[in-house]
């Protein structure tokens, strides 16, 4: 994570002990010109509208080790074409995407067509476009527009367009279509970005990660064969959507970095993905926990102190719990993250109850740090050759499920939620109904106006006022 | 701005006749024996404008020195709206506000005592000021009534009647441990037509100040400020100043303003009060926060200001700049790739080659009201703007060019068009000996 930017204009991915067989954990370095090299396995922080949720840009730089960002194009192209980010004044070598979102110069930017995790869209994908969800509604993103976006925005890495079916299992015919379309999208993109018809100076410097569909090996074998032969020289990596895909990566593509866009439910699953040979993973539960007021608390390899406890430990700390109300210890003892250095549990408990945004900002910093440490631990463990035992010890030391969410999180925006449908639960609780002034006052006082959590006796105990 | 409008709708007040009020005794007694009022601050005056009443000074408080005049950002619930305290420190802030009412509800006195005060609780090692909670009590809870004992209200949870007294307020503020604490005052809208009620509120605030002084446990480390009341009646304000100055609190606040009264009236009240207040004490005008109001109030001799407006408006996508306020949610900013405020040296506006983030109007337009980060970025800019404005104000006073500063300030906002200058500002400044329209 902390090596110098590499000088060449190329991307290099070097795997340590390159003879690593398939379906085995591997350690490597992904180095792009001008960017901080990324030690793999690692995780790619997810962004929303170009920002790491809740952590403002200056804190990202000062207090986190974030050096790569996953960005979904759909966050930027909601109104008519061309969207503002295409017009950012940028020098020829600069990425207008980077300038628009104010990302640091040495961070690796990965551009995908959609946010991750993407929301299932009711409109269908077509031969030439995919359905996307923007903050103002559903739209189609044409394949040629996506190619144009890669050319104009100049991200470091672009993830190829794939025809995905979200939210339900695709039928047999649909699966065939998915492969055909993805094949066509890929062929087209590579042709336009790097093909022979493109003049050398116009060839895209962006590295293309070809999608591998979350389907069986046999179904997409033709596509995979083409990736291995015809497309091989143009692709710089693979984007996978489920860990099972790691099992059938053709030998000829084995040296490519594998970005696994998956939604693991626990750190155990991250470790499993790594054990199958994933190089870059995504961790949506990280933000999920921050929003829920949960501070992650696990370490890999398991520290002796945790091992000594005997019984499986929880993976996180629910700070909504009133048991933390007076607790002046840090979130996690000995943690070196900004939140743990500066604040204590009592403060987090208060911030969550008061619905203050600082709670989520600080928790995000902590949770990023914990996942960061998990992956750093995994890299060391693989290099030491003790990964398998360490994973077993991890399974013994921690429960396999994240703590349940008990408190409310930040208000979710439309583009962060599944679309409303006939059989979906309400997005927001009903707010109309009781119209009399008094009860409305009370209802309002629940949300916008600070109200005590206790009754009159509690207030008296708080010293706030006395009963009369 | 805080809304006093709600106050006007308050129901009839219950004033128990049985409650003993030593008010009469107090005003007639030759020299009442008062508790000695130690001070936990020193106030150094550096310069006074040779034309207006503006002053530059330094306030030395237990958690560091504060250059005056100052704007204080409001961290209502022990957090400045998503910013970390290091980000706040970066803006140069030396003194910020917490609200006693909010901290009394959450986390409550017990937790504050257990943790050891609000500084430790929120990880802020610079100065804190807390208001008394009376204002929020009356404005947020519709069912509150003010009596001689204190503020009566119904517990929002179970509806049982409760009472918040000056003693409760001070005890809470003692637990919070803020460097400046405010007396509980009888808050009433300046626009109230009920003169008798305004007089009553003023008299009661004086009586409550005595109770606050008596109840104050740590005068050697927390500075109790009195709050001048009296509505827009200058005679009442004068009486109140007299009574309160006699009680020799370390600092003095002018309360009951910023409630939608005409700006002319506001200026008259500030001007009248500062004329009667001792030179050697800091003067705090509560709840005032628009840049125009602040620079004029400084010319009228006020030193300290607070308002939630700069941080609140940031969350709605409004950036404060020299030319006024920009609503960055407007479509015209979607393609505007200039910094929020050209020449501003806050972390957002500073270009990347000077270590800043190079945030553009277009990016704020893109994230504002959608991502919390949008609020964080713009809040940093707005707070920085307000603090930088005060630094410039102070420098201008020290160099004795405050009138010129004011002329430029108004010229920037109104793009040099003197016909658009607000009458109230011209009038108020004329009152302190300067002509805003002069070239």
C-alpha cells in the first residue's frame, strides 16, 4: 500500500511466487504509472457520487490509507448528455474524472458502468445498452457512450460493460443472451479503445478489465476462450462477480489481476475469496456497518488475546447500545485509526442517538482501517505460508455473522435503494394520518427537535429539570 | 437564524403570586450584599477604531486565547455537523458553542459527570461556550410556560409537568464544564407587542441572574455571562444594563435579538447597550450571524457572535462568499468548474498545487444534499469564511482602517451599487460617525 509510484507508463502486476496454482491465495503488487502501487490481495473502497461515503476528501487523505477508488459512471450521467464531468477542463494527460471528484493524484481510479452494489433496474438491458439507475430515475447507458466515457474520463482502470441480471436468477435463454451481449460489448470496446484502426496516439491509456459473468464455466467457455486468445493482448485484468468464477479462469489469463466485485457477508467470506485467488475485492458491508452504528472489531491473524478467550467473539460493536453511554474506552483497544485515537465509545453512542453525521464519518474511518488491517494481515499470512491455519483460527475465534443492526442509519437516497415495486415494502414510514396539532408536534419533536429518551423521572435523574 | 416567531404564540403565563420575589427589595436596598464574582478570563484590549466603536481585543480563556471580534460556530449536540474537531481546528476556530438544552437531553448530566465534562466528551481541547437552554426550551417546546421559578414544560415523553430553573441550568453547565456559561434568561420575542410582559421578562432575567450567580459552583474556571434583555425598548435595555453591570459578571451578552425585528431596531439596541457597558469586558450579541449584521454590530462595539446559519445553510448547498451567498444547487453551477470562492484559502477552495482539494462549484452541485460529504465540504468552507472574515475585521481595526473595510465589504456584496446598500446599515454606521456611501 505504501510503495512509491511506479515510473513507467504501463501497468504491471507481479505475483510473488508466480507459480501459484489456480484456486490458491496469492500475493502481488499492482502498479500503475503515477499511482501508489497496490499490494494485493486488497480491497477497493467504494464511492458514491465520487466520494467515499461520509469521509470528506481531506480526511481521506490525512487519516486513511485509501489509495484506490471504485466509481460508478451512473452516479454522474443523470441529465442530458454531455454530463458536467465530461466538460472539466483538464490537460491532455489528466483524468477529468479525477479532477471532477477531487481525488488525490496517486489514487488508482476504477471506473465501472454502475455503482457497486448496483440496484436492480426494472428496464431491460438491450443489445446496445444497459439499464442504469441515476438519482433522477432509470436510464439506458449505451455501450458506445461507455466507451466514450472511458476515452474522455481517462480512469486508470475501466471495468467492461456486462449484461447482468440483478435480483433474480436468469433463465436459460437469458443466460445465452448475457454471454452474447457481453461478448459483443467487450469486442466493441477493445476495438474502439485499442484496436488497429485507432491511431497510436489515440489509443486509450486506460487498462481494461474484462467482465467474467456470474455463470457456469461451460456456458461462457466460448467467451472465455476469446478472452484468452483474441482479446488477450488488450485486456489488463478480469472483473468477476462471484467467487465461484475464480475456479475456471483459463490458464492463459492466470497472470491477470482479478477484481472480485462481490458482496461478502462477513470477513470470513473475504478470506475465502482470497483463498480462492482473488486479488482485489469489494466490501460493501463496511459502509453498511458504519451506517448501522457498528464498529468492526476483528483482526487477522487472530491476536493471541482473542484466541485465549476460548469462545467465538462478535465481529463488531453495536454503539447504539446504552451500555456504552459512559464508556470512555476507544472503539477497539489499541486501534490506531483516527476515531479510536481521538474519541471514545460514549461519544459514539451520543452521536448516533443525536443523529449527528460525525458518527458515520468516524465509524467509516475506523471500519476502513479494520478491513485494511485484515487484508494486510492476509498478505503477510500468505507470504509466511500460514494462511490456511490462520483462516481456521479465525473461524474458531469469531462468530460468522456480523452483529444485527439495531439503530437507524443516515437517510437513504433514491439512488441508494431498490426501486419501489408493487410487492416491495414501503421505503419510508407513512407520515400522514394524525393531523391534530398536538400529536403532530410530538411526531415532529421525535425527528427534528431534540427530545429526551426518557420520561419525566429520567429527566429528573439527568438533572435536566424536576417534576412538579 | 433562530426563530423567535414561535414565542409570540405562547399561551398565558402562570405567575404564582406565592412565589417570593425579592425584586423590590433588591432595587431599593442601598447596596445589596452580592456573592463575589471571580473571573476565569482576562480581556486585553488592543485597538479601538478611531471613527466607529469597533474594538480589537484578545480574550484569554481556560482553553486558549481567542482573538476578538469573533464568530463562534455552533456545535449544537457536541459535534459540528459532521466535521471532525481536527477539521474545525483547521479553520482556526478557538471557541465554539454547545447547547445546554440538547446536551441536557442527550447524553444527560449523569454521562457528562461520568466522562468529566463536554471537552473530554467530544474531544475538543479549545474553548466551549454553552447557552442556558432557556431559548431552546421555549422555542422548541410549544407547551412551555415561563414562571418566576423557571420554565414549566410537559415532558415530551409522558406529558408530566416539569420545571427547569436557573439552578438546573447552571448545574448542567457546570457539569458540561464550558469555559463560558450563560445565565438562564426569560426569553421573549422582540416583536412582542406586550410591553408589560417585556418589562417583566427583563426584571425576571435580572432576578434569575442573581440565582445563577448563587448557583454557580466553579466561577474560578467557568465564566458566567449575564444576558441583557428588554426587547426593543431602549429605556428597558438601559435599566437592564445598569442592573446587570452592577453584578460584575466576567462578560456580557445582549440577548433577545435576531428574532425577526427590523434591522434598524436591532442596531439601536446594540448601540445603546454597548454605550452603557464597561469597556473592559467582552460583549456578545447572541444568535447573530449574517456577515452584514456582524460587521455592522462590530462597528457598534460588539465582540462576539454565534449563529447556526453558516453551517445550516451549507447543508442546503449555500456557499458564503464575498459577493453574498451562492445557492450551488442551482443548475447554472452544474458546469461551473471554478473554486467555490476564488482566492479563499480554505481546504476546499485551495488549489491542489497548494495542498488543497481543488473542489469546484460543479462538484458541490453534484454532491450537495445527496452525500453527507457535500455537507462536510461546504460546512468547512462556510466556517472558514466566517472566521477569516473576523480575522480581516480584526486586522482592519488594529490598523485603524475599519471604515474603509466596511465600504469595501458592502461594495463587494452589492457590486458597487450604492443605491442597493441597506438603509439600516447606512443609518447605523452614520450613528457611529461614518458614512458608508462616501468614496
